[in-house]
C-alpha cells in the first residue's frame, strides 16, 4: 500500500557509485593536466586541504549511464510551450538511481532551464580545474533557502547598505516591502554607493556546489531599482575570491530588465565553495544598485555535522512529495480512492473559466451522504493559483488519512468515522497552470494569483458586512436584517456581475452542505487570520474588527498556530514585514489589512461555517525538495484543526412526534450570532468551554431554552430540543385539513366592531 502511493525507495546504489568514482578520477586527471595553465590553481589546491573537501569525490554531479532495463522510469513531463530565458521552468527530477549515487538533495521538476550563460560544454573547456559535471549532463540543485528563510540574516553580508531597511538581510527573492518607504522593511538590498565595488554575499556555512543565481529588482511602489548585469565570485575563506570565467575573462551575467520578474543564470560550470558573492556591473540608468536573489546549490555532506542547520529534518511518512499538475492531481486522487474506496469519494463542485473541473475528495465512513449528528468540515486551497504549498499539503493529507486509516491509527479512524471531511485542493486551477509554467523560483510573486479572467477569488464574495453593520446602525436588527444567514444581494446574483465561475461554484457548494468549520490554505506568510476581514470604520485600512464569536475564532486560530512547528516560535524571522508573535501566530484579518467580500466573512454571515485563512509558509511556491519539511511543519496542525469541529454543543431540534425541524434558529445568550439547523434538524454550535444559555426557536413552534455545559475534553456536548407547535399553528393545520383558511383575530375584531356600529345606526 505505501509503496504504491509513496516515493519509490532507493535501490542498490553501489554500481552507480562505482561508476561515479571512476568518472571523478578521470576528471581529476584532466584537472591536473589543466592546472599548469590555470593561474587560480594554487587557490583551489588550498581549498582541497580543507577537512570537509575530502568527502567531495562521493558527490560529484556525474550521472553515469545505467544498463538498459535498469533505469527507473519517471512520469513524462507535461508538454510545455517554448519560454524565454527570463521565464525558465524548473529542472526535472534526477532519476532515482542517479540521486542515490550522487547523494545530493532532490532537484526541481524540470531540467530544461535556458540560462543566459554560454553552453556548459564550451564553458567547461575554458574554465580549467573547477569541479564540474560531465559536459553532456547538467546538474540542477535546489535553492539554498533565502526565500524560505533557511539562510539566516547572519549568513547575508554586503559591501555597503543605503540604510538598515535596505540591508543584506532584505536581499531575499520575492521579499515584500512594507506599506511605507524608508522604514525598516524595504524590498531589497541596496548598496550605499553606485560603483563597481559593491557586492552582496551568502555564507552557505558548509561546502556547497553552486550551480545558479536568480535575481530580482527592488520591490517598491515608487522607485525603479534593479541590476542589469553582474559577476559571480566564490571563496572558501571569504578573503580569496575566484571569479566565474568565460574563457580567459570574467563572465558577465545578464541581470534584470524590470523589478519583479525573476531571472535565472546558471553557472557555466558548478563551483564548489562555502561563500558566493554577487558583484553588480551595471544597473538601471535612473535607479540604484538594488537586488533580491536566490542561490541554487547542493550542500556537500558534513561528516562532523559542524554546520548543522536548525530547520533541517526528514519525514518518516511514505508520501508522494512532488508538485502535481492538474492531470497528476486527478491521478493521485484516483489512486487514493482506489486504495480507500470505503471511505473516499471524488466529486466536482463546478468548473473553472477554462473548463477545468474543480475536484474535491470526501473522506467519511459513509461517503456520499450527510449523516445526522455528524459535522461537516472542509479544507480549501489554491484560491490564489500561485500559492501552491497549500495545494500540495492537502494532497499529502489525502494520502496520509487513507494510509493511517488502513493502518488503524485510532486517532485517524475516530476522525474519519465521526466527521465528514471535504478537501478541495485547487480552487483556481487556471491560475495554478500559469504559475506551474514559471516554476517555483521563477514565477515571481503574482504570476497565477488571479483566475483566467483576472479575478481574485479570495475577495470575490458578496459584501455582507456592510449590510449587517448599516442595519445595526439604523437599529433595524433583527427586524430587517438578521445577525446570520444574511441573504446575497440581487445584483451579485445577476449574470453581469463581476463574479468568477469558481466563486459561484464555492457559494453553491457551501449552501448545499452544512459545513461547521473550514480552513482555506494560502501562502506568502506564516499566520492564521480570523474574521472579520473587513474593517467596520470607514476610511480605515487597519482596525481590529472582532465578530461576536471572537473568543471562539481566536481559539480556532491558536489551535493551528500552536501546533505548527514554526508559527509560534518567537525566534523565527518574520517573512516580510509583519511580526505576528504578539498574538501567538494569529491575527484578526481586519487589523492586518481590510478586505471586502472575503470568503471568511461570507461564510460566517451567510452560512453556519466558521472559516479561517491559514497562511502556511513564507514561500508561496517552495521548491520540491522543501515539501517533506513543510509537511512536517503542518501535519499535526492540519489534524488538530479538523478535530476542533467537535468542540462546543450539538444536537437535534425535533417536534413532539420526533421529526427533525429544519432551519430552526439556535441562539446563545450573550453572543449576537445565531446558527440554523440542517435539513434533518441537527445542528452544531462551536463554543469554548463554559456554561451557556441556549435557545431553540422555529416558525410555528414554541421556544425552548436550556443550560448547556461545554467541557474541556474533545467532543461536543449533546443538547437536544423538542418544540411543540403554537396554538395558531395548530389552528392553521386544522383549517388547512378541512380546506379552510384561518381567520386573523385582529381582522375578526374589526369586522365585529363594524357590525355593531351598523346595528346602532
């Protein structure tokens, strides 16, 4: 079972390793012959005496040919259109036997990068004595981790800086600037002077095989700053530097032509060193030397574990850790369904603008039907197509739940049997396809964020907040506008409204299924945001705007953040500009930035569902090699958050004959937000531990009130209600039974008075 779904296990690597060692010895002989002509050979000989260099021969990036029939086949990559060097896709995964022989970290998904440098074959012949791969094979290494923060601020240095907010620690790919310029959080490293002696440097803290550099300009609303060309230098001691050559001269790499689109340049020959330095040679005419960057490199093994990275970790879960395009996502869903047919069901909620089906997977012990008393939960990801980490986490969660259920993990068995779980991994598949073309490092910050017709799904829902708040200000609540189940405005339902097809599909989905709790996974930050997402005061962009269920939402947000490996870590670096540690990795959405028509606010005001936005990582589109670690960061949180659907009270609202009453209103004293029963009369009301006065009421029935206690143990408290019909409702039933309509008492009194006046007259 695990073998079918998980990663293929490594085979016997000794034949490949022997071939690799033979190739290394041949390369060493060539390097010695070339050393007599290479003026930098002495420096490289000094490097070879470093204690950590001795392990290098085992990790040379050779990929020897295996005998026919022994090479494991990889899935064929999805067809791609030709791309320019500035929008190069990520490299393909190295075949598994080659990875085992090289013992290098896994590479990306595509290897057809088209860097601006000269061909590897010619460059290798011109640059003597540098450790390199075979001329016919290009090694592709993953990012060192400037964008994902694996590289700490202390590992980044620069010649000069314009000010602290533009220091070397801000020179990270895709880092975003703060709202105000000239603050502590600007969008790049900027040199203090514009001359050819400026540089930014990365200390890998261990010997690393550097293979490429990705650069961006400065993220700024007002200024245009970027580097148009640069040199690359490497060192093993930060004092003696070797410049990457192009024949006999220094190689000049072509940089950026604008500030946001990342540009990749592969080194003509991989360079082994500890430090790498970028030396700008030219920059935008009207701007300054400013850069954001990422370095591609394969860290060599450190036998003494001297340069241990704090965030390095492995996972024992046997899952498919890769990026899945649309076809691969459907195939993975099918595999999970075939492995766990008794607890899974695949269905779609609609289509995207481009006609791609929006697939969801239901996980339940009775898939396909709502069970009375069993709460409904959902996860959504990919509303922004380029925020793909959430998508992959949900695909991993699907596999994990199936595997653990089959393995009889009692915690997962209980969750599956007591909850109806819905997982929608890709709400915006059209946007994802655009981001997938760019790849994890080269897509930029916004490519694929919107739908095909340019709509941001996350902010495309009807603004019900304004309807509620205006009614409250006029003191028309609850007579005119209820505090829940607020109707969608007519204009929003019209065909001419600017509403995405994907948005309409989600609304119909949420109106059909009585969801109790949901989380939409997003990216670019590390925080859990809870409603309201829209500020109540006019003309403000940030203001704490709590819901009547603020304490419940804060607990729900904290349940995810506190079990995440990094969210509540006070030592971690902020992703971009915001430090969310004051609220333990959580934030009220409106106090962060106001959004009208968010999914969170819509869910709360139009349905029973309590929805939160979960930002699962600083990097929206992490490299494939980071997925196992990101899974470990989020796995426990994903499960704990699902378990919170069983917190609070639940029950049935029935009539005296035991029939469930749909749309009965459940009110909690002191909380100005009600919920309603589902079609079978069952309900779930999320509440924190405590004692509550709860009232159930329905049209035509008497009202019933109870005291309901919520404990600290997992599992909702049962609180049922039986309602009897009112006298007027019974009269109406009798009259309807005999084909007559009941007479209104007030109308009857008026008729009697009129008759008496006529008699007196």
